[in-house]
C-alpha cells in the first residue's frame, strides 16, 4: 500500500510498434487505474537486450514508448513512468531472485521455449532468466496487481511462487501479486487471419493496425481486411472477419453489436470497412498529435523520465534494503 492505495505495476518492451489491440485492450484502460491504484509503468530496456538490439533504435524506442504511453492518456503526475535501467535495484534484486528460482521452473516457461527456437543462434542466459528480472520488477514495488496479456500469465505465476518461497524462508517480505488479464485485448484479431490474435510482430503489415499508422494507411488496411462472402453486416458464428471489425468499431464508438447492425442495414461490406477505418483513424488522431508534440520536446520527456526514476528508486530501495538485511548482507558502513 502507498497512501492507502493498492499497487499496480506493468512493464512494456521498448520494441516494435504498439497496435490497436494493445491500445484497446490495455493502454487505453491504464489511465482509469490511477484512481484506484498507485501505478508504476516501466519501459523494460534491460529485458529488451535478451534479443539483439540496434543501439540507436533501442534508444529511440525508449523515448517513443514513454511518449506513446503519455499520449495514450497516462498522466505522469498520477502515475510513475520510468525506464528500468535508471533504477539499478531491478538488476540487483534480479540477481538475488536468481538464487531463489529453480532451473526446472525456468525450463518450463513457454515463452523461453518459443523465443529460444526463434533465436536459436542466441539462446543466452538472460533469455533464460528473463522471468526472474520480471519478478524483480514486480516484487520491488510490493505490487498487488499486474495488468498484462495472457501470454505473460505464466511469468506472473512464477513470480508468485518466487515471492512465496522467499517469504517462507525469511518471513513476510514481498506482497504476492495477482495477474490482471485484460479480456478485451484478446478479442482484437488479425485483419488478414481473423482467427489469430493481432500481433505487433506479425510479418504481414496488412494484418496489423499500429497506433501510429496514418489515416490513409489505416483505411487501406481495413478495406483489405479479410471477410466472408456474405454481404450483410451481422455478428454471427463463423463470420470471424466481420465479427472482428464489428468489435473494433464497437470499441471505438461504444455502440453495441445490435446498433451497428442497424446502422449498416442494407449497406455492403465496403461501406462498413471504410467506416471502421474512419472511426479508428479519428480516434487515434489526437493520440498521434500528442505523441508528436511530446517527442519534439526531448527535454520535457527527459524531465519526466528523471522524475519517474527518482520516484521509483525511492520505493525500490526500501524493498531492496529489507531483502539485503534479511539475507545477511552487511550494509555499507556509514562514513
Ligand atoms: N515480459 C513483459 C512483456 O513482454 C514485459 C514486462 C517486463 C512486464 N517486466 C514486467 C510486464 C513486469 C508486467 C510486469 O510483455
């Protein structure tokens, strides 16, 4: 608890572009959490280097990720937004927790199995212990809830096991966090293969709409979206493509499926696809404008980064000192 508020923590990779799936399913809702929780959002640059990065791109994306979160409505006055490598306690606790995590546990992580087959030439130890650094991220802040996608659920469960193990040996040290899996994000599907989730790493650029795509691109992608051979805009089993477009339209407009069916009664798929593209582009336009503004003011962005790092360090240090004391580490003798 911080000032009577429960604690919420989430990490975001500074890699790849964020999609409308990320936006509708997660980021857009983050700003609502700050009333109920004390929230920390961390750009995880140290996790990013578990696969090879081009340094200039990693640097650029770190700024961009922070700016994009702010542009999507995360107020840095209400939330702690910062960069992982600015708070060394993450790496320090990460090492300690390595000694409380079993080889067998890490071997069972599906993301490790998946990434090590995709990057077979670079199966480094960091990729293997990735979930331990993630556990350190979460546990440093005595986190109660972790909003994240289903793909990270197994990592949050491992984090709980590590926390419980440590608490059992050294008595209550860490809050044991709960995953908070967003339901709506799961529902945004690829535009090219609507039975598959929309993924930022999809190789087909027409399958994915990015938050930063311009209006023409957005409309073109929606016009090319794969649909069935029916002609009637109707939400029904087997109409995966149309169901997905209706879901997206509904998320952006707040209209129900029945309202959408009525609105497009007698109109074809072409008109509907254009309309989905229009509402999406119009909803993203202010986010994009704000993003450009934030990114143009590098000093302002850096001031936020610094403020976030100072705030995060304060809480992280408290937990780390407690852990070090319990382990038997000798504190640096004072002067
Ligand atoms: N592993 C997460 C992902 O790829 C990112 C992440 C790092 C994270 N540390 C975290 C998410 C802590 C939630 C909490 O999406």
